[in-house]
């Protein structure tokens, strides 16, 4: 199964790391779209097929929470699952994300396993040959 | 709580550096920035991140240029000749963001902390008498400076 995954983070290095980690988690064959804030992501989602969104919270222009709330108000976008990937890890904040409609939450720093554990229940299993290779140090983080 | 926060920051630096940058990290000492030995090094990019909550202030991290290059290579999985200064600064800001968020979660009393957006700062403007933690990473030193509001 090939997915279309949108990564929303204002940091180019972090987008690269998430992309690399998705590969290690078995989603390496996916189409990856990138946006640097919620506003740019909304525009991208209106013109591209997206299966799942991985979004940071703390971003300039439009933060992750406002991004999710706005997307949930648009009929074409409201069913797309959102996973928040953020350093913001207190219980109140996580509850706020989930109440806004987020489907999952991953705390930074993360591993391929923690990304996969959240992704699989939301968008499904990855192909067997793509699953995490524990023996590869470059990918095992 | 200030002491707890400094210890949480030191632990967090080790965890983040080892998990996301694949480098061994060893806590060296706590003291003042003045004693950390980085102030006289020319190429030491610095970044600051403000936080508010049960305690408010900012965390400043200073990483020698050579080490930051190695960390950026490991973080992004790109060879050094493809790494621009912007990417290295972006990596430093992400390091700071993860360290600060991870440390504050360890101390979270339930009220939560709010983090600002990391920014590159001039390390020479950071007061040298502030408390600082030194972490040894790959034969270099990362310094974290805690600047709490009164």
C-alpha cells in the first residue's frame, strides 16, 4: 500500500528526519508532501490527495492546533487523520489536540517504533518487506 | 526546583543527543557559563528558547561549529558538503526545542509549560554568571545555560 503523507513542520531538518523515520518505520514507499506551517498545509491539502498528516504544534503563521481546527471545518478535509508530532507533551495540551480532532500524538524525540505504533492503527499495516529492520543502525532511531 | 530543572536539562541533552543524533553524551559538570570554557571560542553557534509555566525563563544552548556539523550530518543523513549554515542552525534549533520540551515534561506538575519558538542568538550577549551545564559529546562540549525569570 502506497500512502500520501503530508509532513507539516517549519524546520527543514525536522521534516527530513521525519521523512527518514517514516522510511525506517516501513512507509518508505509513500509519497511525501511537505509544508512549513498550517496555512501552507491547508492550501496543499486542497489540491493534493493526502492519506494522513503529521504536524508539529509550534509553528509560525499558523500553529498545529489552529491548523487542525481549520481543516476539520472543511468538508473535503475533515476526514483526513492528523497525527501531532511535537515536543509539547503535557496532558492538557495532548487532550487539547485530541479534542480538536487529532487521531494520534508522537512526542519528540521519537523513534521509528513510536511513529509506527501510532501510524498503523490509523492508516493500516505496512507491507511485510518494509517493516522495521532492527539490524540497520542508520535507520533504527 | 531550579536545581531539578538543571538536572532535567542535563539528562534531556543526553537522551536527545543519543536518540536523535547517534552520539554518546556524558554529563560533565554544572557551574557558571563563565567556567564552561566556550566563551572564548569563535565558532560556537547559540540558540535560545523561551518557556513559561510553573517556572519561566529561557534555555540557551551553545554547540561548537565542528560538533554542530557532525550532529547535522547524523540528524539529516546528508553528507557534510551538502549542509548549509541554515540547515546547521535549523538543527541547533531543533536540538534546543527537543531538549527543552523533554526536560520540562519531566518536571510537569500538570499545569504544563508553553514553549516559544527557538531563535539563533549571539552567545556573547548571554550573561556569563548564569548557571550552565556542560555535556561532553564526541570530544567536544555542549553548554546549556538556564536564564530563569525572578
